[in-house]
C-alpha cells in the first residue's frame, strides 16, 4: 500500500491498523501478531519514566520479527501463566508524516484483563508511539514503543500489549 497523499486517508489507515492489531491480541490470534511488523522492527514495552529519559531498559524488547515469533512460541509452549485475555480500547491516533513512506503515530490505550475465573480488572494504560511503514502491500509497524503510564508493572505481563 502506498502512503496515501491525503492526511485524512493516512490517519484512517493508521486507525485501521491499530484496530486490527488490538483485535488480533484480544481474540488470542497471537500467531498473526508478528505479521503486523516489518522484518527489522523494534517492539518495546517500557515505563513512562524510562521513555522520558530515553533509557533503553524495557520490560519486553524485540529487535526483529523473528524475536516476536519466538515470543509467541514461548507463550504457547514454554511459559506458564494464569489463563487470561485482554480487551483493548485505543484512542484515535495523532499522526504526522515521517521520512519517506513512514507515518509517525501516537495513540492512547487502555487494556482490561479478563482472568480465567472471569474477573475483570484494569491491567494497563499508556500510549503507543509508532513508526508505520507504508512501503509494502499493507502498512506495518517499523517500531512500536508501548509506553506504560505506571512504573509498576504487573508480573502477569505475558501477552503482548
């Protein structure tokens, strides 16, 4: 998909990408999750404190799509964690053109966790700071930095945000 010339069309494409991304996670279709990223992507979950200070430490850090596939494989086969699901609420993104076919985007999010016993609780809030590449057939995340509002990270952070 070529980068739309119209700012509104680019914003709609980014909104659709974010909605599809959240639905992929919320429906437990995690095997498709890495497909939302470019081969040489960066995916990181970090706190607002670390992000504001440009500290590279993250709760989760991946530097390419293969690492995302490995994360899904570990979730399915190796990790032991409480059965749970997510429901994402994502704000309308603010977008601006970056270099070349890149759109830079920021959107707020809220994630509710639903446990295997049916309990629902507020799990995470924050913002997605994204660089989206429009050079392929579909837009993909060149980088997705998940900036958590809280410095307190739940130990049950197993599923991607």
